[in-house]
């Protein structure tokens, strides 16, 4: 079996249920997926919980007049 046929056969067993819940990557994650990119993971964490904001980022936001705190919806 040639490499091309083996790759086609191998890729046939992937389905939508196997996709990553964040980037929907089936065979591999996208470069911006939080499971691979630590910057994206950090950004998501600070949006979900203001307590995760690093001191350096807090100082920068404070100097810009930004109040970063929990929001009640």
C-alpha cells in the first residue's frame, strides 16, 4: 500500500465528535488553540477569572485606566 493510500485510509476514521472543543481541529489543533498556545490560554483564563491576571499586566492596565475585575452578568 502506498503512503498516499495509507494516509487516506487513516484519515477516514476521524469524525466531528473527535474534534477539539476549542478549535474544532480533528487531526491537529490550530496554532491559536488554547491547548497549544500559552498566550491564548492565559488570555482565556483572565477573561474567565480576573484573579488570574498577572501583576505586570495589572500594572499596565491600571496605568491605562482600565479596571479589570469580575463582572456579574
